[in-house]
C-alpha cells in the first residue's frame, strides 16, 4: 500500500507530464497524426490522475445505508 505522500507525488509527476504533452501539442496542425498520438497520451495520463485522486479521496461507508 502506498502512502498518501507517495500518491500525491505521483499525481504531481503525472500532471507535469500532461503539461509537457500539452505544450508539445499546442503548435501542431489540427490534422497532424502526431496530434492524435499526443491526445491519446494526454487522455491516458488524465485517467491515471483521476484514479489516483479517487484513491486519495476514497469514499467511506456503505453505498446503501
């Protein structure tokens, strides 16, 4: 099990990667094949970030009370 600090550190790392990809994406033409690849990578990073944020803020208790 990872600590809260380790998870937050990974979120920060993935956020920096996403920003880097967004910076590389900005100057590309809209029909560029590289643009599609970068968008896919950004999507995967966003999914990982959301999953880690969910782990940090996991709901507690029963779903049906």
